């Protein structure tokens, strides 16, 4: 396993000063069940010899990716000249306003019931088939954070035309470990902590050993999402990724377990196509203990790695 080294930070200012161009196209596909799948394509102007498509995948929140400004204005800069592809999750479109409330009351029921890793992968494949048939892209880069990192890894094992993948703060081998890490990190009272841990373990056991439970909703996710997330073995996924993959993790992440991520990467052994970097003191959103965002530095590092690949 090779470790990705930080590049010269003095160049970050110049890199981030580049202006973004391109207009957003709002597009729709019909799923097999006749529901609408919305996606957005931001195409850069000009003819480029190496035309890159950058697919960015959001995390597990109940929000429209259309309103995710950090993706369109910041993460887009990992490859500024690329066309940017954004895909909504099941039951969500841009009419859903952005909310930072974890348990929002207006989260669509169709999203809660139907959203899952398998559904997201199926949707992404359908959109890519259309987009790639309409424009000749020479490279495809997939970038995902949190749950989006898991989806990016899944795609890398199923598509033979992914040229580079970036997965950040996506958790360790088992989702169970990451949820327990989050519970421990967010609760101080020992009695409440034990009750929360026992409760989640019991819930997980029911999910993994039972047939679909209609109407289940926990943290605005339904049975399919929980069953699939708890069953995914990310170590197995990574062992089957043969294209270039960059894994990034903040050491102060309270949402997923940095320790379990490192253990998973070490368990891979020598796999030269995978690079791993830990950012000391940064949390799930790339902020340090003083609340200062270091996202630009992370984005610059991703750009530098992509330059060595593309």
C-alpha cells in the first residue's frame, strides 16, 4: 500500500483562483417503475483534446444535490476543465429546498422507502449510459464523500471505464463499526451510551436477519438502505478495485471511524493502484478543531493526484 504525500501548499492559492465556467443542463430519465430520475450536466466551453467527465456523489443526507454549493463551486475544482455530472437520489429533485436539519419533516417518503446503494448504482449506470453516448469522453473520474464514497467504490468494481476514483471519509470495512463510533463520539452519559449501543446492535440484528420490514424508518432511511449498508463489505470491494483509487480520511471524523478505515486499508496489503492519506485533526467536513475549513487543501491534493493519473 502506497501513501499519498501532500504537495506544495504554496500553489493552492493560484489553483483555487481559477474561475469556473459552463452552464447547467437540467435533464430527466424515466426509471423502469416510471418514476423520474433527475440529473444535471455542467459542460465546459471549448474543445479539449482530453475531455473528462467528473461525476460527484453526495452523502446520505435528504437533500437535493442541485443545492449543494460545495460540490459545484469547490469540489468541481479537483479537475476544473471537466464536465460535471450530478445525479439526484430516488424521490428527490431540486424542488426540495436545502436543509441542515438531520431529521427534516419534509423528507420525501418515496426517498425513504426506495433509496439504497443498489438503487443509486443502478441510477448512475443509466445516466452514464445516456451521457456517454451523447458526448465522447476520454476519461471518467468519480468522486464521493461519506455514503458517496461507498457508492463510488461500488461503481469502480462494476464499471470498466472508470479511470480514477476518489473516496473520502467513507468509513471502514463494516458500516456497523462506523455507526457505533458515531454513537460513542456523540454521547457522554455512560448509561445512555450503553443503551444506545445495545439498541443499535439489536436493530442491526433484526435488519440483517429478517425479511423486509414494511414501514421501517430510522434516520430517514428505510429497510433497503439499512440492510444493504450493513451488509456491504468495503474490504471486499476494495480488493476488487483495479483502477486508480485515492482514499482520504480525516483523523478527527466523528461520523465514521478513522481507525477502522486505516485497519481496512492495511488489510489490503500491497495494492499499488490504491493510495491512502490521513488528514490529522480534520473532521468529516474537513474542518479542524478551531472550526477552520481545510477543504481547499484537500481539493488541491486531489487535483495533484489526478494530474498523475489523467
